[in-house]
C-alpha cells in the first residue's frame, strides 16, 4: 500500500497544474522553518478560513471541516491524511479522505500532492507561503494579481489556548485575501470545536 501511494505521489508531481509563472519572492527562512515544523508536527491542522473558486476544495460550502494530520515524514515530504465531510446528504454528513504529501520548497512555495486528484473535491497543488507561525499558516495564489480580486487562500491552524498566537496569520490572511471576489469559507459556521459538522438546524 505504501509503495502504491509513494509511486502515485511521485507520478503526480510531474502533472501538477501551474498557477502561472511565479514572480520573485523575498526568502524568509523563519517562515520556511515554521511551515516545516507545523506540517511536520503531530497536531492536526484545521482549515479555518478559505477563499477560492467553487469548483475546488469546499465547493459551495458542500465539503466542510477539513483536517490535515501528519502520518509520516518521507524524503522531505510530510505525508498527511486529509479528511473532510460532505454535508449534501439529507440524513447525515459523510466523511471522506485523501492522502497528501506536503513539501516546503526553498523558493517560498508549498507543494501539495494528493491521491484521487481528479475526484472532487479537488485541491490545487502549488501555493505561495504567505504566512507561517507556530500554530498556523496562510497559503495563497494570485494574491498580487489585479489588486487581489483573484486571490485564492487557505488558512490552516492547529488548536491553541492563546488567540494571540494566531494574530500574524489573521493579519496576513486579511491583508492578502480580503479583496478576493470568491466566496469565503469559515469553519466556525459549519464545524464544532473538534472540527466535526455541527448538527443541522431547521
């Protein structure tokens, strides 16, 4: 099974969609180190905020309560089990998963290679590292294009007892993603403290 997953992730590396020719970015080694520690840690990461087109990730708020949990580290790749819930079923939410390999690159990009890439919900593979702290990270695409109106952003965080540890990510997300014209996902509208779907109310 591990051999199959490794082969699939290796193969998908060469077929990842591009987001355009990357511009030059200032290298921030502290952010790179923080991102590696966060993705390489054992605490699960919750997708707490996101803004993106409706054909990926949370869709039109149909797949919610995303969690990315590290299972192993392999050749500088952080292998994660990524779970999410489909809440379109009338009776109950259904949990699904993808296996993913996160890689923090020295040019300030973060690569995500997943299994079942063509199965919805799809997840883009290449992201700029916009912010990274001990408990959170913000990943983005197109944040500097057309005043940010096409920005695509993911805000991942682990649970912490101190809200102050999220402030750099909060500020980074607002600065880079606030002008996006895409619909925003906010986990607090759909998920409980354990990142499971809240009961539906009539």
